[in-house]
C-alpha cells in the first residue's frame, strides 16, 4: 500500500517533478548551465542507485563499480572511434560488455565477503583502469575524444535537453525496476542474505546465485550510466574508472541514505551541488578564505564526508523517510 | 635480455617490496587487531615524504629529515586515531572505508595548500649518491640502502613481535582482541600504539621513497592500493604474510613490467604483443591477487591460531 502522507512517497515525487521541470526553468531564465549540471547529477544518481541495489540491499560493499561506468563509456568511445555511430549498437555493446565482465568478475568476488570483498572489487576495478591506460591506440592515459554523440534515431542526443530527459527517463525506469525486484521474491532473498546468509543457506536458498545475479544487474545499470556519461562529455577516459569514483559513489549512497531506494538520488544532488557551490562560493565576506574554499574545496568535501559517517549515518533522505514513519 | 639487466630488475623489485612491506606491516596489524580498514594509510606515507623533504631542505641533514618524518607521522597517526578513527573500530567496514576516504581528500588538499599542487624534489643524501658494485653490477647505492634499511626494519619488527612483551600482546590482539582485553590488557592503549607505530613506518617508507619518486599530492593512493594487494595476498593480520606478500608483489610487478612484453614478443605476433604486453604486465599483480583469493580466500600466509 502506498501511504500518501509518508515522506517515502512525496520526497521522490517532488524531486522527480523538480528534475522534470528543470529544463523549462533553465530555458526561461536562459541558464542552460543548469541542464548540464543536472545531467551530471542524474548520471551519478543512476550509477549510485545501481550500486545501492547490491550495497544497501545485498550487503555487498563493492568498491569497484566505477569499472562498469568506465566500460560503458569505452563501449561508446571505441565503437565511435571505429566509425560505428549507431547509438543502439553502442547501447547494446555497453550492456553486453558490462554484463560479460560482471558475470566473470562476480563469479569470483561473491564467493568472498566482508573486507576481502571490498579489496577484491577494488583490485578488479584497478585492473580495468590500467587496462584502459595501456590502450595506447585508444588514447591511453589521455582518454579518447568522441566526435559526436550516439545516433539514437528520433531521440537526438546532440540536443542537451533531449539527452537530459533520456537520462531522467532511464533513472526513473531503473528506480521502477529495482522497486519491483526488491518487492519480489528475489529481493526478499537478497535482503535475507544480507541479514543472515547462513540462515538463508539453511533454508535451502542458493545464495551465491542470488548474489551473483544481483551483482550483474547492478553492474549493467552502472554500465548504462557510463554510456550516458560518455555521451554527455563526448569523452571516454581511464579516470572514469579511478578508485576515487567508486568511493564517490559510496559517499553518495551513504549521504542520501543507504538501503533506501531513493536515497542515492538525493545523495547525488547533495554531493554534486555541494561541490559546485564550494567551487564558486563568493559571498564577499572574507575573500582570502573564500579563495581557499574555491581552490581547496575537496578539503571541505572530505571533512563533510567524515562528519556524515561519524554523526549522520542515516543520510539525508534516510532521516526524513524514517522520521515520518515513526 | 642479459643477466645484468635481470639482476637489476630483481633488485628494483626487492626495493619496491621492502617499501611495500613498511606500509603493509602497519596496515595489516591495524586490520588484524582493530578489524579496521584504513585507506588513509597511503596519506600517512605521503605526509612522511613531505615532512622528510621539507626537513631535508631546511636542515640539509638526511638523518634529521628521517627523524622528523618518522616522529611527525607517528604523532599525526596518534592524533587522527584519537580524534576520529578510534570511534570507528566498532562500526562496519563501510563506515571505515568512507571516513578514511574522506581523510584522504583532506590530507591531499592540506598538502596542496601547504606545499603547492606540483611535485617537489628531494635529493638522495650526499653519502649515498654514488653506486655500489654487486656481482660485477653497478647499482645506485641509495636504492641499495633502501633494501638494507627495509630488511633491517623487518628484522627489528620480527624481534619486537616475537621476543618482547609488547609483541606478545600484539600477536594476542591479532588472534583474539576481545580475549586480550578480558584478561585486563589496556586494549585501547595497545590499539593506539599499534596505529601510531604503523603510521611511523608509513612515514619512513614515504621518506625513503622521496628521492626516487616525485613527492606530490595524491602520491599515497597508488601505493595504498599496492599495499592492499599485498596484505590481501599475504593474509590479513599476518606480519609474515605482509613480508612475503610485499616481496612477491614487488618482484612480480617490477620484473613482470620489464620482461613480460619481451617474453610475449617471442611467443606471439609482434603487433599484438606490443599492444597487450604492457596491459597484461600492469594487471599482473591484480590477477595474482584474484587468483590467490579465489583459491585461498584467507591469503597465502594467514595468521596461525593456537
């Protein structure tokens, strides 16, 4: 039953409506900059929602999901490099590659748990990173410039607003998909495995298979985020797979509220807006300090992350969603 | 591929190995005893390098630089443990990963603010700027000194851990921390000691790496990831595992990068080998770690209980 008074209902509704109206506002005020900023936010939200599916609900702390963003981006980049401009081919290739890598890597990693799981996912992501760096014919360290965005037929990615709505539609579809999965038997087995795997095994559930399937689904949605990222920036770079990106995705999840479906979306808005605000913060009260903030904004992000972990573990969305339920 | 070249690469691998061991020793004990994932360990290494470089530039004495780097990072480790990290020991790994990830961002920016964004250079001390001759092979004496210093520290750690009372407590803590605290040992103090000691060793590694690598913001991260590979391969919590793991990773990485492309060129077609060689070489240690974990999830040299 949907409780229309609960924060779990109206926060996502308001936020998604805000996303939908944003290009209109940007068009009216002539600030097209907002569309690009929020495109980035949507892409990170999509990746974080995907990661949260295994991290928040399955208890699999993957520190290597940036790998799949990178794979999606390189699928677009490498195909475009060879003259394949059809976006549906890009999309199919990205999902296929992402699914393939996730199946092989997942088969190894889900056998481990706890700290080892964190380390081994990180190691696989690093492998992908170094692989991308060593691909000299595809730009290596410098990355690969993509001449034009994917050609998707009637959906013209060349138009920033169209791309924005495509990402938004994908995010909503992903939220709907994960909501359905989590409400189904599969989702309950996954959540049960998180709280007590031994008990689930004793009940006769092949938990490894469930964890692997969840990992592959999550990775493929992340690849989708990479596909959009490459289209958005017209660039594929090893830095998309850097371990700090995996870290950032986890920060987004915890910031928004781990184990809540919509939390990562809120987390992505908060983190990326905060980054943006810190970089351009000029209230003119004490300019020397403001200059330090603009230049060394990562310092404040770092402190903010530490404070969130120490004192606000439930996250922004988690706080409201739970406060209303009590 | 001559014998001399091979020996040089082995020595380089050994040198990377001992540096990694200095980092891995502290990290693996913190893992083993406090069950704590400290991603900021690489930042302590970076701070050691900066402290050392700054002190060397100011005093001109490498010994003074060494003392300042080690003591500085020791105190820094003590401070961050007491202020922030101590509260996270009882939290889950996710919180620890996140908080220390935040610390990395903080340290990188502090360094960028204090010393600027570009790398600073540090020379090897005058006395070690020459070369030594080993088996008819010339090798930079500074790199040789790193190997010697690293092995000395390893021997010292072995004695400390196996022959002293403090070492006994550390070993006991690594196999069952709760039991040790139930027996009346001040586990909080022990934790801080271990953490600070690990920080000091990381600082020492940073100082020694200063003259051969560039000292720059973010220099700790690649090393941290190698160190994580070391301790996971060697077995979490085990000093012995950290030692052998560090040497294995150091040798496989260095020797693999130097010779794998050549070996591949002898076996497969040249153009493919040229493309694939460096890629496979840089992924080699991660492959090694994945294979080890898939076959022996507890690592190659796990802590022996009982």
